[in-house]
C-alpha cells in the first residue's frame, strides 16, 4: 500500500477495497463496520487530526507527492495552452541582455 487509503478493510464480514489514493475517489474511512465518504475539508481535517503519528507521516508523504503531481499537471497544461509564453520570452530576453545570474 502506498497511500493512506490503499488498503483492504473488513466491513460487516466481507472485504471491501478502499482504493483510489484520493485521486479518483473521495477519501473513505471505516468506522464501526460502516464506510463513510469524507466530502468536506472539515471532515478530512478531523480525520487527519486523529491519525497516529506513523499514519500521519504516511499521509504527509502521500499528500506532498499528490500536491506536486497536481502542480506539475497544471504547469504542463498552462505551458501547452501558451499561458507561459510571455514569461518565457521575457526570461530569454533578460538572459540575452545579461540580466541573469547563474544558478
């Protein structure tokens, strides 16, 4: 299991797969043999605050990776749509004019 929701849980005597890593589904929790979808930030916040330290660390790692992937997809979409073209031209012009420093 990679993410905090990638596991199999026992619910009412049958196994239910909680899948999706939150990307394709809503966060799901098992409590008292019932499955609940967390649909608001408030519900997710409460659940995160209740996580044991080890699970919180797993969640933080997963969320950082998830957030970075979302950011990467947005940048790629903006680049393909031409939304960054003027910034790229400006950066290249500044570099050609000697207004940049090596990183």
